[in-house]
């Protein structure tokens, strides 16, 4: 039984690029206050954490596409 990937490699790369931009914008916004339409708001650290978690998930999806899902083994001698 094969696993049908949710995204293609190109879609994941595009998502990662956008998530990186969003993360950079959120980090910059932590030190500044945003005023839009007369309301003030700040980006909070929870949003940065959720963006970092999303980037980690996207990386797992990309690794799954490249090397496959499931248990992986490393062949070689252990370090002494």
C-alpha cells in the first residue's frame, strides 16, 4: 500500500518560502506596533511559535517525499 502525498515537492517548497516570509514579518512585528484603521495591535509570541511549528511540519512533509515515510535506518559503525 502506498501513501499518496498531500502536497507535491514544488507546493511544499512554495509553502516553506511563504512561511519563512510570514515568520520574518511576525518577528519584526514583535518590536513594532501596527496601527490599521485606528486600531492598534501587536503580534504575539504564540504566532511565532505556531509558525515555527508549521515550518517544522512542512519540513517533515518534504523529507517524507524525498526519502519516504516510516522508520529509517542508518548503516555504519557507532562512534567510539
